[in-house]
C-alpha cells in the first residue's frame, strides 16, 4: 500500500490510499480509501508508517532544553538592521560594533549600567544573536571608547540621511545628575532633575520631525546660550550645510546669540521674545489688544528688530491659565507672609530683628517667585507687606501674549508655519522625556572619565534614534495619535491642540480598529518578549545537534510585521 497524490484540473489534488500489483507487464492500481479530508500532518505520518519508518511521540523524540525571550530582540535588532545602523556605526564588521549594537538594543529592552548589561542581555536571546555571550564589563568600556572615537563620523552619516540644504533643525538642552566626584564634566548648575547632585549638560539636535541627529555634552555649569555656537559650527562646517534654520527657545537663542547668527551667511533662526521685550513692544504701541480682534496672530514690525519678522500671538486659554496660576501663587505668598507677620507680633521676649525677618520673607518670595508683586516694609520687630497692584496689572496685560521672531522670509515660511515650527520644539522635549524617563534611563551617570560620559549619552541618543523609528512603525499599536503629524500642518497654530477622533476612540476602547490591544511602548516590548526561542534536541543523546524553534507571543505577530 502507498499514498498517491492525484492532481485535479480545477480542484485541490486528491490524496488516495492505493494498493498496486503487477499483471504481466502492467501495474494495476486499486484505490482503498480517499484521504483528502485528512490533515497534512496525519497524512505524512501515515505515509512514513507505510514506508516502515519507526514512529515515536513528540514528547519522546523532542526534548526542550532552553526557552528564552526572543520577540523583543527580533523587533529591536530587526529595526536596527532595517535602518542600516550597523553600517552607520562602522562599514566593517568587528567585535566592537556588535558590542555597541548590543548595548543600544539592551538600552531599549532592559536599561541599566554596563555591568548590569553584561548580565541582563543573557536573560534574552540578545547576547547569543550578536555573538557577545563572552563579553565582560571591561569589553563594554572598551567598546564605548571605540564608539566615542567614531562619534563625529556617525553624526555626519545621520546628518547626511536626515538633513538637507535649507533644513529646519530643532535644538534644546537638558541636564542629568551625576553620582560621583571624579568626572570633570560634573558641576553644580541648572539642575533640571532637582536632585541636589552635580549635573552634566547636553544639547540635542534633531530634524524638523524630532529624529535625533547629534548630541553634544558640556560641563554642568555651562549656560544654555553658550552651546549654540558649537551647534552652528557643527551644522555648517562638519555637516557641510550652506543654509539651515535653527529653532530654539528664548532662553537659548538670546539677542547675543542671534547677533552672532547674523554674521553667518545662510544661517536662519526661529525663536521667541522674552517678556521684557514684549513689554517694550506694548509700550511702543506695536502690540495692542485690537490686533487680535479677528485673528489670534498678527505679523508686526519693530525698528528694534531690523531684518526680522515678528509674529504676535494671543492664546486666551493660556491667558486664563496664567491668571489662575498667578493668583494661586499670590495667595500662597500672602499666606506665608501673614504667618511671618503673626510671628513677629507674637514675639515679646526674643524679638525678631530686621535681618532675620528679611531672611524669612526672602525665602518665601524666592519660593513662589512673587517678589516683584509685593512691597515689604521691614523694621526691628516690625513687618508689613502689601500687593503692588500696578505691577500685577502690567503683567496681566501680557497674559496669553507671546511673540515669535524669525529671520526666514515670508515667501519661504508663512506666519502660521513659523508659529508651528517654534511649537515643534516640544518634539525635543519628548526626546528628553524618553531619555530620562522609564524608556532609556540615561541617569544616573556613574562613569568617571569624561569621554566615557560622552559615549554613554551618545549611546543613549542612538537608542532613542531606534526608538523613534520603532514608535512610528508601531504607532497603530501604541497610544499615539496617528493623525498628529498631518494635523500639525493644518490646525490652528495658536489654539491648544485637540486629539483626533481616532486616538480618542483608541484610548477609550484600548483597542485598535482591528481589535488588537493597544499598549504603551514599554508594555509592547514586554509583550513581544513572550515570543520565545526554544532550543530542543532529538532523543536522549546529548551529542545530537540542537534544533531551534521560534514560538508565538500573545501580542500576535502583527507588531513584528509592522517593523
């Protein structure tokens, strides 16, 4: 007996169990059964049985030796290879490149110190996939040295891919605290983490969509405006861009820095005026409430800003918020000043002196930043205060008003697009949240050497580069507004942004239109990890060659295919 597959012209082939015998020179076939309705694995097992092959159960034949998380490694490494990150790091394969790839991937999967990395990447298939299972912490440190030596070339490759002539770049700075005493970059400065530790400053340069291109590390006591010159030099010299527009906040692109930008031919800028400059425009009559009777933005001119375009904007929602916040701060300040006043009057034996009262009052005013709105009268064992209503009224005139300044001509950039561009600096702030939040954990920084700190922050930037692309590819499965990028170009540039109907529905139902579960980025990485790599052996012979099988995950393969 044997099994024969008989083709049908317009139908699936027939699977027949037949018996054959010879009659003279002819072979006569007899059909014993039609097996077409059988599943394929059952037919194949019967075929092997008819051939006389021994059959054993799967449990007896296949022994599972190891099961290790693999799906998240597939997703991250697949994205990195799709982006060509290996060739960006180095055109030639080498061990250092594999180690750096492993550190970038592990930053997305399970961020931690370099010592922790040498342990946690064995908890998944990552170390085995990159053939770095034998690497120790010293190998990673040497790989960081290799990476920082190639930093300039890597950034140039990224700039060539994501920037072009006349491109808009976004630039902002941040700080992260440093736990140690030996690094020369760690200084007490503007601690955005409010940690009380010394900090390291770094500036991030992205394209107009927020894709990171370059990062530069500075001592923690470096002022934000002083970093702009380095970025301009990098853009126009190292990246060979003859014309570029840089967008930065008003604390970054100060008047001094803009005066230096004017000396650079082909260098444009987009920023915002400080409150005292807006006050001067109001006093000069350039900004008046009547400007916003019909529209919430208006383009104005001023002799104080020659060669620049000024776009005045009024946001009533922002105005209400500032009034509410100012009133809350005034009330809290009054509450504490009243407490000091009661304490001064209560003291009869140990009187409060003028200096001690001044210290207490100064601490309150410094805490709530309301000193300009109060008039204090301090004497020996006497303290009086009152609001400066005229100062409060002058400040209230500017509630909800801000002025964008730019050198880009109107033919190239409309007033509305200039406002949208300035607001897109929020994309860099999002990058800092990912770097410092639960995703990549750039802090705390432990490295003692300055170059190692620079390499660590550069490594985290490359990890965010991969995450940025993964978030775009996986947007349907994340709590992301997929219509946001298109809406930015069309919506009112001044009014608060409104979520699209699709993202409202996604957040309400926690499901996609296809019925799949919506995740945060971190949760999706964890769900992908449920897709495992299983190492098996046939029989009990330990010398038998292993067999690797890839399982499925509860997140379904849609997310892997999206990448």
